[in-house]
C-alpha cells in the first residue's frame, strides 16, 4: 500500500528500517534474555539524527510530528518491541515539555533529547493510581523557590536510564485531579532515587522502574504550565503518544507476520511446504488484512493530529486499541504457524507474542480506551 | 586534511556471473552495491576529517548509474562526490582505471590522502590502489588496519601482515588501502541523507580531466581477459573431534593409512 509519505518521511522510515535490520535484529533475542538496556542502539539512533524527528527545529529537532515518531517506532519494533521503547518512552517523557514547556524549559531540555544525548521518561502511575490516574498520591509542596516532592511512582519506562523525567504530583489535595501539577525532574537531584527494576513478561530490553522521591527539592522553574494543570498535561500528552504505542504494536505485528510467511514457505510437512495448506494461507491472509488496516488507521490518526486538530482523544484511543488487539492476535497466530518451533526461544515469534501484550495495557488499558471512545460517541450523539 | 576515497560499484552478490562470450561481468539484474572494502575506506576518511577538519571527496569511475551510489556516500557524511564517466573509459583494466583516477585526483587538486579499499570483491585484483599511487608519484601502503597518527605531511599506520603488522611512516600526500579490521562503518544520518538528496554529483568526462584517450578504457588496457570461471571447490573434509591429544592421535592414524611420509 502506498501511504504517500513525503520524501522526508520515507527517508526516516528507511533509515529506521536499516538500523532495525542491521543493528537491532541481531541482538533482539539476547537483549530480551538478559534484560539489557539498549544504550548502544540509542547511540546509533542519535548518530543517525533520528532521536529528534518529532522535536521542533528551533530546539534542534527535525520538526516532524507524531507521524515521524510513529514511523521510527514502527520500524524499530519490527525488529524488537522492547528496544524501540527506549526511543518511544523518551517521546512520552518529552511531549509534556514540547506541549506545555515555556521557551526556557524547551531550550534547556529539548536540544539534548533531540541529539540523543539524553533520554526522557514520564511518571504518572503509582501503586494506587493505574487506570484511575486521579489516585496520584505523590505530593509537591512549594517551599520558597523550590518544590519539595515526596512519593513513589511505579512502572516507569526508562526509569533509572533516563536523564529527564516529567512527573505528575499533587500540589493541592483538596482539589482532586485539578490539584495535580506536572514537573521536570533531573536524574541526580538529591532525594530522587530509583526503586526496583521490574522483571517482566515481555519488552524485556526496556527498563521499568520505580521513581522514589524523598524530600526531593527542585527549582520552582521546573513546574510545567501552571499549578493545577498536571492532569491536563498528562491527558493531552497521552492523547498524542498513544499512536506511538499503536505504532509499536504495528511494528511487532509486522515483524511476526514476516517471520510466519518466511517459515511457512520453508517448513515441509506431508511432503509440501505448509504454506500450501489453505488453513495456513488463511491465517497469513488474515494477518495481512489486519496489519494493513491497523497501519492505515495509525498513519491517518497521526496525520489528523499533526494537522493541528484540537480534539482527538477518540481517534487516538481507537488506533491504540485496534493496533494493539491486532498485534496480540497476529503474534499469537504467528506462534501457531510456527507450531512447536514458534513456542521455542530460539525462534523469534514467542518473544513478539510476549512483547505484544503490553501494548493492550499501558498508556491506558484497552478497556479504558473503549470507555473513552464510548464516552466521546455518546457526547457526539447527544449534540445532534 | 583533504581526503579522496576511491569507490567502486560491484555486484551485491558473491556469485559473480560472467558473460562467456565477452568475458565481462553481467551487471543486469544484479543489485549494485559499493564495494564492501570501500565502505571502510569511506569511514576512515570521515573519521580523519572529524579529527583534523578538511573535506572528504568520493571518487569513482563507472557508468552514469554509479552517481546514485555516490549519492549514498554523501548520506554517510562525504562532502562531495565525483564520477568519472565517459565511453572512453569503458573496458578499462586496472592500469587504465588507475590512470583515469589519477587524472581525477589531479583535477580535484590539493589532496593529502587517498584511501582505497584493499581490493574489489568482483575483480579481486587489489591493484588499483597501488597503481594509482604510482601514477601520481605518491608513496603508498596496502592493507592498513590502523592509522596511528596523521598530521600535516605525515602519516604513520599499521599494515596488516599474515603474522602480525608492520608500522609504516610516509610523507603526505600518499595512498593507503584499508582492510576491514580498521573500523566499523557508520550508518547514514538523516541530515546527510537530506543533503545527499539535493547534492549535485559531479560527472567528469575524459576531456574534463584532460585524459589521453589512448591510455583510457580498452585502448589503454594491456590486460586482455581470455577466460574467466568460478573455481569449483571439491575438497572432501572431515572434522576430527575430541581433545587435543585425541585429535592428534586420530590425525596421526589417518595420515599413516594415507601412505604419506609421517615424521617422528
Ligand atoms: C511495562 C510497563 C510500563 C509502563 N510504563 C509507564 C510509564 O512509563 N509511565 C507511567 O506513568 N505508567 C506506566 N505504566 C503503567 C500503565 O500505564 C498502567 O499499568 C496502566 O495504565 C493500567 O493500570 P494498572 O496496571 O494499575 O491496572 P488497573 O487500573 O488496576 O486495571 C486492572 C484491570 O481492570 C480494568 N479496569 C480498571 N478500571 C476500569 C474501568 N473503569 N472500566 C473497565 N475496566 C477497568 C483494566 O482495564 C484492567 O484490565 C507502565 C506499565 C507497565 C506494565
């Protein structure tokens, strides 16, 4: 399918694909096994100018949008959905600054992220604040020229590896979610440490950790937007980055599909390649249909967002749900096509099945996304 | 430091197919790539430039389509690319190729160092680098695996040999040919790829570089290829398992039965 990408977008996609094939695919199984964080791959992305594709030009980026980010995530995820998350998680941590940072904050943080010198992370989730993000308990209290942070964030992608963290904390408990504020916290700030690194089912090359704040003092200039805007910062950021999760799912599915097709042509049973059995052919056809539909929805949603649209929670949720459910189905079917070999760690598809699962869970579970979509639908129809 | 890197287009396959009648390589339908050894030459050129400043120019002699391969070298960070392309260059052997390249280097001018891959994967002669040096009257070192020092008018490098390496010093300008041990070539960067897209690839004819056409192409080539073939390897081999002592014992037994004179 021709998606009429611009010359520049085509170049980004090809370059990311080249990096995925030459640098990521050969190490994907090993990094998964060892849970090794891909600093070396991030260095390659940095040298290739890919780290800043979604960052405005005036801050050292390429000036692209969500589509450019998604193209990179998709291609990297084709080779490894965990390694790609070092890049995608940085996007998640950076968008609050792009969207709500003032010029000084952007000048200070974006160029280093664009050049790949620094990674970022986004901290919202806590033990008691998952789907119900309003349950955030971490507090930030203004004391002179500083905010003092206390609390623990849980399951933060790039936690411990990133240099720049955007964190949501409560500045006024009596106001509930309207009492949340978003802050930039730098690694190395006294009182800011990292808890345990999680041992996960999939995306094992990604690092997921606790962020621990114990009387952590940050300059008040690190407040993003205004006090009380934290929940909005988080929601607007996630609306924009969900297509990134969708792209990750899309890439994982594409990679699994390619393995399945390749294998089906080589594997001989009953004297013929298994690709000659209609049962296998139909699985492959269904995979291809779902992946293409998923890609069309992801790219179009990205374009819609990049066009300057104001409200796109529904579309963003739709593409995340569709692409992640597709990835789960396609990767499970890929294991089926490979049979017992598909279940073995020496073959790449069992990992893809494990990696796919997270895309249905994070940045809002698919149940929560369906809630969002339904709510928007009901709103739209009540206007008519 | 002004550096010229010589680049050749080769078929992207190990099984080079030959036209039996003309004894030339069949290039149709085969993906064209940059000679893999030249990619190390490009990388080394870029690294020296990053260290000393200056320019890196990629130079190739070939058919007009080679311009696109040269464009990809700009994507890696090469500043400028020059393609020597003219009917007069067709059918060149290594001598005529070195002659044309030397005239190209003359026209580029002010060159401190020329880097070539140790050989091309299609012809495998390893002759063009040294011949080019001779044509230019420059010193040269082949099989360079490391540049220890490079500065104005001076280079010291390690030349790989079968059982180690030699340290060679030369005045500049000079020619070196490099082996794959010298570095790990980079991938292109987006900014350079964009520059490459817009870049003008200079195409120079024999007249542009003031080449004597009698020394170019088929006319200037004393080598005539009579016959080419891919050698068939039909050696039967057997791996002997076990620890060193066992292996030695089994090997000795084998050799005894083969009626070769065995020492000791
Ligand atoms: C590997 C990994 C990386 C992560 N990275 C980050 C990160 O970088 N930053 C960050 O802030 N967070 C991160 N998270 C957290 C992630 O976003 C949350 O796990 C997710 O939002 C779900 O929250 P929960 O796990 O607490 O599930 P819960 O909210 O406890 O949900 C449990 C189940 O109940 C369902 N459910 C809950 N409420 C409803 C409802 N109202 N209607 C219907 N169903 C409902 C859910 O769909 C789910 O099936 C990460 C999580 C993981 C596992």
